């Protein structure tokens, strides 16, 4: 039996495939390569010494997806495929709804037709909106989306709940990620977006390599310990391991939701200083105005994942910063 990983050549997907292969699982990847490249498949093999099948397929193309299901014995799906740039989604809402929402519906239709009813879905802490408390517990429920990207995640969670309500033989796990950073310890895979990055760590990486001149820290006048925003940064390998645990839980039908974060908040300045210290590098940065839509502080309450999945994040920001640079200095 194989596990289908949509978006498996992407940042989180590739790290998850590595952990699946290490656990002797059979893996089939589908990815349209819109934000990744095929050489990731070779890199996964280089790390694990194991092979996985790869199909260059867009999940919105039902015919291609059906072929993948017909050619493989797929019993569960981890669904990463989607567009993820918050800022871009404001300018391209239709593309985001089409790719993320329609893409997921097509995937679910094909799964249903194939009798495969086990799914792990990549959701996000953004579904909480602005709940008025920095510690996000699953009981808070979904809030109001602050971007079309966030709206697609909220909509997909609702679709999955509706689907389960209509047929409770499905087993669905919705994983709400906090801020994934870091890279595989080998330095072979990591996050290397094209163009100018939006997210903090890829931006820091490009300042460190000299590709970008200076990091702008968006605001130092927040009501936080040093005035900069606080987030819950989680090592991508810890996040990948959360998927392995969530898959194990798919034995029993139901719909589950889990925060995947460390439970610890770190400020932008702490990340910058830690990156400098562990890598012995000086980063050029300046304080810039606040970025529209940013919340001052939020972090996960990860206790539900610990209690029910037996999962907890192990790696701290030192390892995250060291592994990010170990990857970025080679990827330049
Ligand atoms: P990524 O862009 O690196 O990976 C996504 C992969 O999906 C890419 O390889 C891309 O080519 C592929 N893809 C996109 N649309 C597709 C389609 N229609 N058909 C087939 N493949 C398609 O992103 P990531 O950081 O690995 O994120 C993975 C998932 O996790 C996304 O759904 C994202 O929204 C979610 N997520 C990410 C973060 C984060 O900070 N990275 C946080 C919360 C949630
Ligand atoms: N940030 C920053 N400069 C950048 C990118 C991000 O100061 O060039 C800050 C941003 O304001 C936020 C934190 O870093 O407080 C994390 O931002 P990111 O976009 O990585 O993730 P988000 O939490 O917004 O999804």
C-alpha cells in the first residue's frame, strides 16, 4: 500500500517524504512543479537511499489523478499541494481559490471514487484569524481570514468537515502549522523560493548569502518583549514527523484537528540574533514600518498533539537557524 503525497517536492512535502521513506513507507508524489523542481526527487533518494514514484501532475486534472490512483495501490493521502504566498493571494484571489479549493475538491472526488478515504491536510494557524489571545488552542475554532490564502484554508477545513458529516467512514486529520523554518540536517533539501522571499527565514538566508542587501524588520513598536513580532517557529523536520504520527492515527475514522507548533514564541530580533550567533555571520538589517495584517504575537498550544498523537517538537531555534544556513549556503 502506498501513501500519495501531493506537493511532495515542495518544502514541507519533501521533508515529509524523507521521513516516510525512513519509516519504510511506499510513497507516490504528485506535484505540478509550480513551486519546486524534479531534482528534489533525486535529492530525496540521495538522503534516504530509497526510491519513490513521481508524477508531474496538477491535482486539478482529475484524469491524470485517476491514472495515478489506478496505477498505484494508494490507501492514504497527505495533501500539501497548494499556493501559499499570503501577499500574492491578495492580488490573485481567483488563482488561490482555484488552486487550493478546487484542487482539493478534485482530489477528494478522485479519492472517493477510488475508495481511498484517509487524508492528512496541510492547514495553517492563519485559520484562527485574530482570536484576541496569543495562545492558540484548537478549541478557539476558526476566525475571520486575513487574506484570500487564509480564506482558502478555512474553506477547505469546512469542506472536509462537511464531507465527514456526509460519510463518517472518512478519516481526516487537519494539521495547523505554525511557522516552519529550518532544513534537513544534510543540507540537501530546504526552502529556497524563487525571487524575493516574503517569509522571514528565506529572506534572512538571502541576506546572509549576499543575494539581498538588507533585512527589513517589520516594526519594533509592538507590545512584546523587544518590540518585534513573536511567532512560533518550528523545525520542518519536527513538522514532518508530526505527519507520520497523524498518519498512524488514521486507523480510526473521524475528523481530527491538531496544532503543530513548539508552544514557544520567539521574536524577529531573537531569530536574527540567533542566526548570527550560531552561524557566526553578521546580518544587515534595519527597522522598517509594520507590515499590514501582522499580529503582534501568537504561538501554539501543542498539548493536544502531544496527548493524542504522542508528538512534540524537539528542535530549538538554534538548530533551526543552523540548519537553514547549512542548506542555504550550498543552495546559492
Ligand atoms: P511549497 O510551495 O514549497 O510546496 C507546495 C508544493 O505544491 C509545490 O511543490 C508546488 O509545486 C505544488 N503545487 C502547488 N499547486 C499544485 C497543484 N495544483 N497541483 C500539484 N502540485 C501543486 O509550500 P510548503 O511550504 O511546502 O507548504 C505546503 C503546504 O503547507 C501548503 O498547502 C501550504 O499552504 C501549507 N502551509 C505552509 C506553511 C509555511 O509557512 N510554509 C504554513 C502553513 C501551511
Ligand atoms: N518579517 C520581517 N521581515 C521580513 C519578513 C518577515 O520582519 O522580511 C516578520 C513578520 O513581520 C512576522 C515574522 O517575521 O512578524 C514572520 O513572518 P513570516 O512572513 O515568515 O510568517 P507569518 O507569521 O507572517 O506567516
